[in-house]
């Protein structure tokens, strides 16, 4: 099998980025898993970062916006998911503070429950669902209080 060149790595990276956004960490792991050389992968990532095709801050913003639109969840779960995708904790929380302030968590808890169950639910069922979706205890209690 012929040696994969930096150009091959670059083309593969562009194909991946054409399909969806990737954090630098995700793209690096994807390229390495496909058998591309570490050194050439690093050079490609540096090049793509330099021209703005890889931008972890923009990736985090887009990830949060899409996640809240399609599957609302708590700030803690979003921070965890961003960390798993290679976004440093501090950077994740900075973007979360900007795009998803604590004051909006109750609204997203409501939306998550209605999307899942089709109507407001109460009690243990709601508490378990919201906790599993990453809403903190205070948000869960606030949700349960008015809904009985």
C-alpha cells in the first residue's frame, strides 16, 4: 500500500469537514484512526486551523446551538459533551455562559420534557428525565415546584 502523504491527509480532512464540523481533537483522532501519519496529521491540522477551517470556539458554539435546538439538555451535560470532544473545560464554560445562561435552564427543561413526553409531567419521572439530561438539582426542583 502506498505511503499516505500530507496531501492525502489534507484531502481526507477536507472530506470529513465537508460532512460536518469537527473539533481539532475529533478530527485528529479520526485521521489517525484511518491510518494517517501523526506528523502529517499534525501539519494538516495546523494548516486548517491557520486558515480557519478548524476553530474549536466556533465548533463549541455551533454544537451548543444545535444541541439546544434539537435535544435540549442542561449546561453540565453540554460541558461534559464538549470536553469529550476535546474542548477544554474553561473554554466550554465560557461559551456556555455566553450562549446558555443559567437563567434559561428552566425554559430548556420545560422544552426537553415537552419534547420527550408531549406534555408536562411531574414527580419522579420528570426528575429522573431532567437529571439524566444534565440539568442540575436546583433546575429540577424549580421545574417540579410549579408543576406539583
